[in-house]
C-alpha cells in the first residue's frame, strides 16, 4: 500500500505542473494587466493597515505582482515603516533583510532577487504586521501550494495567528482543494486580479478581521 505522504507529494507535483504551465501560457499583456490589478489591491490594503513592518518578496517570471512590487509597496508604506524581503538560506529557510530601493537588490540563486543589506534573522517575520507570500494556488481552507521547498511554511510557522497573511494569485488559482501535508500553513486571504482581496472562508483573518475589509 502506498504511503499517504507519497500520494500527497505526487498530487502536489502534478498540480504544480498544471499551474506552472498555465502561468507560462499567459501573454506579456495579460501578465502586466494582472500585475497592475494585484498591485492596486495590495497597496490599497497597505494604506489602510499602515503596518510598521511588513514582509513581501520580489515576484519573478510569471508570478503575480510584477518585478517592481517591492518599489510599489515601499511607496505605499509610511516613511518610517520597515519592508523586509526574504533571503534564501542554504537549508531553504528564509532570513530577511530591509528593502530600500531597486539598487539594493541583487541576483540570487533559483532566479530570485534578494536584498543586499544585513540580515535581520529568521525570526524577523514574527514582528511583521502584514505578511505577503507567493503561492501557486490556495484552497478554500487557506491551504497554500508553494513550489515544494517548504521555505514559506517554515516562515509562516513563526507568524502569530493574529497577523494577516496574504497570498498573491492569478485568476483561477483560488481552488476548491489543495493536497495538504501536516506542516502546510494556511493563509488568511488571497488577492487575485479579477476578485481583488478575498478572505479564505475556512480560515478567516481571525483577530485581524476588523483590520481587513474584504469583498
């Protein structure tokens, strides 16, 4: 009899392949339009919440949000707020460093772009007031499908349950069900180009419900 974890792993692998193929098929125009919509919704949220610290990332390739997302968020934040971006460690865990401007980014492994400033430590994400994460899909329980390295599951495990966590998706990537392992960490909300900010019914923003107003 196959091990259940093997079945979940294979189901995730197949779903990742399908979703990545769909993303690669998007035209440059569609990607740009999606990025603009996601950026507008996320910056609106940032301006409402006015976090003293938030974490985000630099979208690459066909990821929603566009490669200039950090600059857009930096402009939306209060002047004294901290914007932290991930730095991938050798063990695939995430450290964090401050983002100041486009020139503070460097090319890193796996096609990523990372901040060049001093690391703040892996626990820095625990002090964020808003956490933005990448995803290939999210289901109605809030279960997030990443690329398989487990980096963001480890990071999200450090985030207090009351802190809003938001995944950025393309249309069609908020799905009925995602194969889940026990270590998978749910998110509270997603942003898609067509639907904007959407709370995940199976999770909800918890104690942050009064801070996030969604459709």
